[in-house]
C-alpha cells in the first residue's frame, strides 16, 4: 500500500514537472511576443532618443571642430599677415635700394653738385603745392635751391629750418617757371594744382608746338639752370579766337615720391 502511494507521489511530481516545463515553454513564447510588442510600441520613442542623442554628439563634435578650425584659421591668418608684412617690407627695401642706386649713378651724369633728401611730410590737401624734406640749414640747404625728382624738375626750396626744409612745387597754382620747348619755343610754365602744367608761349603768333614736344627750363632765371626736363606736351586745348593752351604732363606720379635731389651748386 505504501509502495503504491510512493509511486503515485512520484508520478504526481513528474506530472508537475512536465506541467512546469509546458508552462515555461509557452510562457517563453508569450514573454518574447510581449517583449516584441513592447519594443514595437517603444521603438518610435527609442528612435527619437537615439536620434537626438546622436545629433547632440554630432553638435558637440561640430562645436569642438569649429573651435579648432577657428583657432587654426586665426593662426594661419596671423602667419599670412606676418609673411605679407615681411614681403612688403622687403619689397619697400628693394625699391628704396633701386632708387638710391639710380640716384648714385646720376652723380656721373650731373654737372651740378647735389644732395639727396627724403620727403618727410606732405599733406593730402597740399599734394600739388608743397612738401617737406629732411634736409635743412645744417645740411647747407638754402632758399630757392632747385629740387628734382630723378632728373625732372619738381620745385624749389621755399623755407629752411635747421633740420628740414619746405619745397614749393612747380605744380602750385602760383608757380611760374621760364621754359623752352624742344622746338625752341620760349614761354613760361604755370602751375595748375594738378599733374598738368600749362605752357604759355611768349609769342602766340610765332609759337607752334605739337603733342609730344618736350619742355625744359630755359635758363632765363635766377633759380633754375638751363635744360632741366619738365615734361611733354600731352594736349592742345583751344581757348578763344586763335589762342590755344598747351598742357604739359609731369612725367611721374607725385603720390609715389620718396627721395628728391637738391641742386646745391648751380651755375646759371
């Protein structure tokens, strides 16, 4: 009787185990299905969280990269600026060297004694009137000494101080210089507050100038020696009746002047 009971008990245990296994088997499918359904429900939210998380990461990386780029760009700009300044300085030194060599080579061409001065000051509103040079009385500079830019006339010393002098330019509206054309027409050069001078012949009836004629100082002066180049006739303007006006263009750019020649001993 006890053996039958024990046998029945064993079978009951086996049945329970089989039932548990069956429940677990089916429960697993139900659980997996539930998880799948939950995932389907949560997917949009998970997707958004993932998307915003990724964007946040990319934004952070972008900001960090931008800062690096800005820093690198600033560094490159600084290097480029420094390089440009060095190149500009070297170019200016080279230009100055060329100009000074040219001035030194002119010593053999000139029959006059001269000094080289640097333009130390020039006002924009007085661009065609006057400028200052770094030579004065201590350099034995005197009033009315002729001033040349290269081998072309630009003016005369107007005022002298110990360390500097001021120059009145031939382009100044009150400036008058005795001149002669390459065709031997005598006249005067008048300033016009521009890079254009006006040549007025002494006798308009005998005068006949052409475009391209060169104009020089005549030597009929207490200031300027004979034969200093002034410029070329570039235009002939009709004034009234049979009168014309001869325009003489100065042969250089006033805004680029750096060094000038002061004729210190002139045999008029």
